[in-house]
């Protein structure tokens, strides 16, 4: 293997362009796999490492596991055919022969909403034993500012003086910026942030990423600043969605359609539109807000707006249930033992992912009311989600249904005709939490319609 941290600029460029660098991506899930494929597609020999043996077997059988990521299926076929990419569960065989080790590991929350960095810490301990001196570590995982400097480096270095960051191994960050379902598009157009322990490492990371990606690379003064930028952009979204969710609840009370308000407001040059919904899910926004709150707690800081935003967004499933109960009241029907169909359980449209989805608390709250639940989601057909066997098609799902809750705005639901719903449901109650149904058409179809932020008609 190469000693990447000892290379001259010309030697580094030659190694990159000739494809001599060996890359290891640890964590090949939703973001890590597309990242690994991008590196392999650039001509660099890349191995993905994951503890999920089933995922590794799927990949090595040339079956692409992320079919909801446009464009990467073709890239996967190409790099597998050219033998530029493979996967393994054996980190001990890969790290010692790798020049560049990328960490794309999950950083979820625990039951107390405290960020859980156990995967990164565990791999850090393994790197202490496995890392070959003069290798480069790049952290792509979303982490709190300061985690690399204050914790990860000391874990990797250990106590035996074999490894010393900045002396005989490099470490830096290049936080991922991709939106699930649009990863290739984002990798091709969104600038990336580069921060490192020292300028030399930052320069090496920049040259490698410039070879792999065609986007601008923005230098940051250190790792913690780059991670602060990543959190800031996502927490900004979480807060603004909370603001719009509060407006939606308020506007319902006065008969103002929040969707009309937002469509007009976004014509102003300095207004960035966000939309209301049943809640904010996924592995990023909720987690990132709690990462920021955890940081504030550690340094005795205050983030009242971030905390308030979380409370608002986490209350939205309750509001959706309130709209549903109001609809049942108008229908003069008891919600108990009624059939309620959830349309969509993914946390966001057109992605097969239920991490922290608001559909889960909605299901829990309905079950607590002895409601019978059906689920139809085009990405989760004829499987089991939250202990419920999902439906295989929408028409059958609507049969004998008393109410529909549109939880996720999948493309398939955007063309739903209110008449289609009213003629197939037993009781025509519809709660639209995503603004996909025209409420005037809903009235003409005699639906008992409740739209989040839409008011009664």
C-alpha cells in the first residue's frame, strides 16, 4: 500500500489518476454505499465494510439494494462488472491494506434523545489496532462539532504511542450533504465542506474528492467548523418546518389555507418556503437538532428555539389524530373499531425508509384508541411494518375503510381523485397531512375532509 501522508503533491496526483489508491468505506448504508460507488466509479479500487452480512451478500451477488436512488443502479452494475467494488464484513482484512478509510457510520439517538456515537467509537477502537501508519481517515458521518478533536482522535490513538494524529496518520471530515432519494443529483451539484486536523491533510482530502466529485470543495478551518455548518443547515430546516407547522395549526382556526399563504409568500425574494406535515422524520433533521441541543448542554449553552422546534414537530402526529377525530365526529361515527388506512409510512416521499417516521406514533396513538389499522405504501407492499401486514394495492386497501390519513406525499398519491376515494370507502373521511388533495374537489366529492393547515370548507 501507499504511504499517502508522506506523498508529495505530484506523487499523490499520480496515485489518484492511476487508480493506485485503495479506498475503504466503513458503513455502506443509505449514504455510505453511494459514496463507495462514487469512489469506485472514479477509478479508485474501493471496498465497502459493514456488519450487516445480509447486505454484504446482496451486494456481492450483484444485486443493488437501493432501488429508490436514481442513477446508482447503473453505476453499481458498471463498477461490479469492472471489479472496482466489493463488500465485506471483515474490517480486519481491509483497513491494514487501505490508503484512505472513510467512515460513513450511523449516529442515531438513544431513548433519551442523546446522540449515540457507539458505532464510530467502536470502529475507532478497531482502527487503533488495524490502521497502518501514514493512512488517511475521513469522517463523513454527521457528528457534533468537536467530536473528532475531543473524542475520536484519542480513541484511535490509544495509549501505546503507535499512532499520532497529524504525525503518522491524517484525519479530517467531509460531511455528507445528500438527500435520500436524490443522492446522485446532490453529489453532482452540492458543494462539499473539507475540514482537517492540519492543512496538509485538508489538501490531500481536497485533491481526492476533487477527483471523485465535480462539485466545489469549500475549505473549513478545522473539523468542528465543518461539522457545525452541516448541523446548522439541517437544524435550520427543522426549525422552519416547525414554524410553518405552528402557522398551519393557527390558520386552521381562522379558515386560512396555509398552502395558499406559502405559495404567495415564496414569491418574495428572501422567503425560503418550507411545508407543514405530520411530523419530521428520518436519520438527519430530528437527530441533528438533538445533536445541537446536546452540544449546547455540554458547554452550558442555550438553544431555546431549537428545543421549541422539536416540541412542535413532535406534536404534529397528535394534531393529525385530532383532525381525524374531528372527521369522525362529523360523520357521527365512533373511531373505536373503525378501519383507518394510512397512505404512506416512509418519513419522506419516494424513499423506502421509515427511520423516525411520524407514521409510527400515529399508528401507536390509533392502536391506543382500539382502531383497526391498514397501511398502503408503494415502497412497503405485502410486508410487515410496525407489526401490521401492509396492503398490496390501494384499491383493495380502500375497501371497507372508514378513514384515510395521507401521511407521506409519495408521487402515487399526488393524483388521487377525491371521487376515487369517496366511491370506494365505507365512510368518506380523509385527513390530508401533506397538502396533496384539492379541498374544493374534496367537497364536491362529498368527502369529510380535513387538511392540515387548510381549514374547514
